[in-house]
């Protein structure tokens, strides 16, 4: 093979990536006849059909011709090739030199494996929240110390709704005003980062109607810088004041999710939480 051809192929990383992902797909799974195929995977025209683009244009992309594709074309190809989100991001970096625009995905559950991670953290309360601050998973300690989310309708399992609409949750905060300001600023930052502006509109309007405090904080437009840790003091109706050290973790591969773990600040606090969990289990 001429050196010039090898160099062009090496430079055409987008085409190499597309060809590799195309050849990994099973034609039968997509309803295409197998027949005689010189190579494995889908044909170029089959990918173009699935992506609803011109077969000639797709062929040029694999061959490194035709210029830079549009974001719309890349999104269509990503869907046609059944790319994962990390693969889609890589496709955009190869094709346009930048990641795709953030697309928020609504979530209402977690995998069993992630739930087992939460369960293993007892007696540390731990929750999984979305970028819109809906709580989608929790452990026994969180149910005992924070809120028993299982007893709430799904739409009420939202940290903002609880903070500004539930007197019990409000009374449990040792310094509600500071906590509320931190929560609103962090919520705004998370929603903005995840591209969830449209998704929070109804929630914000609802909270502004029911809570003058929320409306005032929201209009301040504060955005809290990312804080991965801090201290929270809760007044529990059964075991009194508890100090918890919280840490916030990203969930790998799930940018729309965050895990918050509240570690008891002292062994005595841990024992009190364990006793509370035991009494509720009994």
C-alpha cells in the first residue's frame, strides 16, 4: 500500500471510528438480509438508511472527504450506529473538535448494583439525586435520618419541594436559611451544567408560588461553586441533634446523577443512627 494512502487513513480518525463501529453491528438484529457480505457488520448504505442521510455523504465521511459534518448529521449517525453516550462524545470530538451540546436525560431509578452500593454504606445516610434534585435511590439510614422517600409519591421525592414545602424537613435543619441558600444555588448550578433548564421551569414556578423564601433566593441568581464536601447538622425528632459530614460524588458514566453520602461525625453519632435503624427495622 502506498505511503500516501496509509497517511491519509491514519489522519482520517473519524472514518476509522465510523468503520469500526459499523462493523461491530449485526445486520440481522436490524432486519437487514445477510446474503453475501464481503465484510462483517452493516454496509455503508445501511448505516446511511438508519441515520436518514445520503449514502454518498456517509461514504465520503468514512473516506475523509466532503468537509466537516454538522452536529445534526453526527447525532443521526450516533443513533444509527447505536453509540453509547461516551462514544457519541468521541464521535463529536473527531468530527467537530468539540463535545456535543449537553442533553439532559430524565432518570427515575438506578441499577441494582448502584443500589447495593448505597445499602453497603449504612449507617451513613446516602442518596442518589438527579440534576433536577429528584431523589431516585436511598438506603435505610437515609430513610431513617432524612426522609422515608418510599412513603412519598414519586413527584414529591424532590429535595427542593421538601426543603421549601415540608415543615418537618425545614424544622430539622439546624440553620435553615444557610442550608436553603446553599441548596438553591447548588440546584441552579447542577441544572445548568446538565442542560436541564427546560425541565426545571415547572418546578421553579411551583416553588415560587408556594414559598416566598424560595422566590427571593431564586431571584438572587446565586450559583454556588461546586463543593464536594461539608458539614450538616440535623435535629432528628427521635435522637436529637446529629452532625454529619457530607461528600458529593459523581456517578461514573451517569453525568445526570450524583451521590451524596452523610458520614456520622463521631462514633457516638454513628451508634445513635444504628440504633434508630434497628428500632425501625424491628
